[in-house]
């Protein structure tokens, strides 16, 4: 009887042990089935991790092998490189099922985000990257704050005041006070936080992050991990906290960027119109930031209008709101109305008003007349510049242009070539040509404008070969002035023109100035290079009856082709003549 009573007394306990043993066998069987199913998916091997999470908090899992140095806990860009596949099952289910794109949990890169994690999220999660790679099995145990014995668990979001000293506390350290814990590892936006010399104001102490001062860049998602042991299982306790950096609340009401005060706009009847209101709000942690459009008229006061509002955040400086009220068709009633933009924050409110007035169609006539006047002024200026281009260039060169003679190593500004008068010749035209070259040119170019001319008989010492002297003189000059006449092109002096052309082909700094003092026909015996030069180079015509005066156009063209030389004397003369022509044109 005693034996039977003992058996009957321990029978429930025996049944309970048998049921527990069956559950363990079933769990092993399920695990084996799970591994076999994973192998069918292409896994070469399976690694296991154990995580704990607090219910109703944000949580993240990473598809990364446990033997890696965890410098980051998730990698969002991985989504563009390789596709991560996630599978899971709860403890009471037998087969794995694939996790699809969802808002909770969300697949982001190589991470699985729970926003937030619920009690029913406990189970086994399997992830794989690519095919024929090791798979990761993650056992997730979600517990409530009561079960985890949490005391004083922090809020989901911590607010830090910019510029001040602050600390960020790991919420998970307030749980499992009865179990010994390891040191906390901190991650911000996925990457591990470590103390460095580049940011000495950030310190890790006693499972907290100390920031002094705090910057706006310190905002983000912080995740903290620590290890705890429950019997023989090594759990990773992971909690997340969102950190926002805030500023002191503004002490100013909203500020209108547009409109300011009362603004009057022109509107055309029958056309649509958009009324814009741009308002700047200072920083407020909790603020209504309300902007509304109202129509004020005698018949109906404070009629609220339909509007579209856009917000442009400016961080710790606050926000800018753009509110647009749309009128489908401007009516006479709109012209009699005041459109008031009303803005309000916790400090106060402000208003601005837009009034409409009828757009006059004569405005188009004004636009047309203005366009025609502008076009006429443009053509007038263009014609004036074309007519007085030489004076404008000379005025610019006299005051602003760089002196061409600086540092080029040349001795003369111009070499003068003309037909020489033999003792047997007494042609008056030839005498006039020689007088022009030896007297008039030096008198104007040298005495008046400061150029230095090279006249072979005057400036080159005799004794050398004629051809060598000509070549040397031209190479030492910046210009070669050729005085063309029938006697020149048919006489021996044409050799100097041919030499000058050859020197120009060798030295790009040398330029030819052709002056025609008499009409002539080109002889057939001219060298080809000389013929080509006479055809393509510009020629200045000298007329002894009208060109002798220093203020005539002939000398302006000469100065235009001569080397750039900044002289106030010539500049004042050109400037005076230029403005005389300008005033005569305007008041003609």
C-alpha cells in the first residue's frame, strides 16, 4: 500500500519529466530539420548566435559571422552589392519561412530592423549572403521589462542640448541587475564608437558616453551591446536609443521673409494666381509652426483659403515654412480683399498682408517700347564703336595695355624702308617720298609719340655688307614700315620688302606696315612672297594734301599698327578727340 501510494504520489512528476524529455527530443529534431533545410538552401555551414531584446523597443540584427571583429553592426550599402536572405520560425513551428519586404521587421542592407520588436518576434532567424556561403542562425529572445527585471529604463529618445555637456546612457544596463554583465560596446549609425585623439571631448566611462561639448553631428541611432550568461548560454543583450541634439527654444515669434508688412501685387482678371508666404521659425522642441492664409472682406471676414505647405528644416536654427494659396481665377471680389498670412509658434504670432490691384494692359506697350529703345540704343552704340574703333583701341592701349617693348630684346620700334634717291635722279615725287620717310615720319612718330625708328643711313654705322645690315636692322625692330611707290616696287629697294617678309615668317613678333604714297602696278618680276604680302596685308594710304596734320586718320591708323606704348601724352590726345566725336554725335 505504501509503495502504491508513493507511486501515485510521484506519478505526476514522472509524467512531467517524460514530457520535458520529449520536448527536448522534439527540439533537437526540429533543429536537425532546420539545419537540413538550410543545407538545401545552399549553406556550407551554420554559425549560431544568441540575442536578447526588450519588448516594444527598437532592435537590429546583422547578418555577419560571429568570428569577425565587429567594427560595425549593420551595413546599409550592402543592399546594392549582394542580396541578403532572411528566414525564421517560432518555437512552436516546424519549418522555416522566408521573410519578405515589410515595414516591421524591415530589410535594410545586411540588417533586419525591428521598429519596434514585439514579444511574438522571439524565435530562430537564419540569414545567408549569396550561395554556398556560411549561414548564420540567430536565436532571439524578446522579454518584457518586468521579466528582464528592468529598473528605471530610459526613454526611447534622449535629447541633448547643443553646446553643453551631456551623457548617453545604455538603456539595457538597467536590466538583469541580478546577473553579472560585461562592458558595453557602443555603436553609432552602425559603426563602433571608440575614444580617439581627434575627438577628445568624447569619453567612454561606466557604460556611458560623455560629450562635452555636444555638437549637432552627435545626433543619430546609438546601439549598445553587452554580454551576459544564463546558465551555459552566452547572450548578447542589445538595446538602441535615438539621440536628438536640440537647441534652446527660441524667444522670438515667427519672422516673415516674404511678404513683409503689406505688399501690393498686380493681377489680371480671369487668370490663376499663387500667393506665397515664406516664414522663418526659430528652434522649438515642440512647436505648432502653424501658417494659414485668410481672406478678409466686408461680406465674409477671416475666410480660410486652401493652401499647400512645404517645410525646409535648418537644423538647430529652426525651420522655414513656405505656404502657397492658389486662386483658380482672379475676380473682382479678390481685388477688394486683403489676403492675410498668419504665422504662429509657442512664443507668439505675426501677420503679413497681400493686396491685389488690376494689371494694366498698357504695361505691354511699355515693355515693347522699352525693348525697341534698347535695341535702337544697341545698334547706335554698335555703329559708334565701329566708326571710332581705332580711337577706342588707342585709348585703351594708352592707359591699360601692357607695353609691348618690355623685355623683347629689340632695339627699334620700326624699320623704315623707302626708295632711295640717287644723285642722278631729280623726280619731285621721289623727293617727296624721301622727305616723308626721313622728315615727316620721325617728326610725328619719334618726336610726338616717342617711338624709335631705324633709318638705315642714319642709325646703322656704315662699313658692313648692305644685305647683312638690312637683315640685322629688321630683326632688331618690332615693325617694318614699307613706303610703297612705283620707284620702290620696280627698284632695288624691293629687296628690303622681301627681307622683311622673310623675317616676319621667322619671327612672329615682327609685323609689316604698308604705306602707299602713290598708285603703282606690280611688276611681273616681283618675288612670289612679296606679291602674296601685297595682296593679303592691309595698306594705309598716304595723301599729302590731307594727311600731313598729326590729328588726321592716317596717323591714327599708324598708331593702331605700331607697337603698344602707354604714354599719357598720346592717351590724353586720343581721349580728347574721342569725347569730341562722342558729343558731336549725341548733340548732332
